[in-house]
C-alpha cells in the first residue's frame, strides 16, 4: 500500500479584497512561516477547510487484481488574510 499526502499553498497572484469571514486561530509560537504553521496544525486546518467547502474528485480502477485509487480534494479559489502575533496566526477567508 502506498499513501501520499501533500498540502500545496499558492501565493496570491493579485491583491484580494473583501469582508473577513469566520477566522481560524492556530498556535504559531513566534513562527511566521505559514506552511510550517499549517503542517503543525494540519487536522484543525483541514476541518476548517471542510467547513468552507471542498471539491472532491475520486478515481478508482482495478487491473490484474491490484486496486489503484486517487482522491483529489481542492478548495474553491479563495483569498485569505493571515495575521501573525507572538503566539497565534489568524487566518480569515475574504468574501
């Protein structure tokens, strides 16, 4: 069995504006590297994304008695505002 999980975060390509929505507060301990913070709080972040709405694409095929399954979960294009303080990162989607 092979299992691979990847979290990809892209930088904004244009300035985003909008009203702040329900924020997520994650412990950061003076770390301002967003990827590190999200990886350390992965489960809480994924649950938060599920509340915002995810697209799920699943593909499964069997050949020669071997099953191959791929599931791709993506978030609709969303801009987030991220504020850092000494102990927390506050992540808010913009709408």
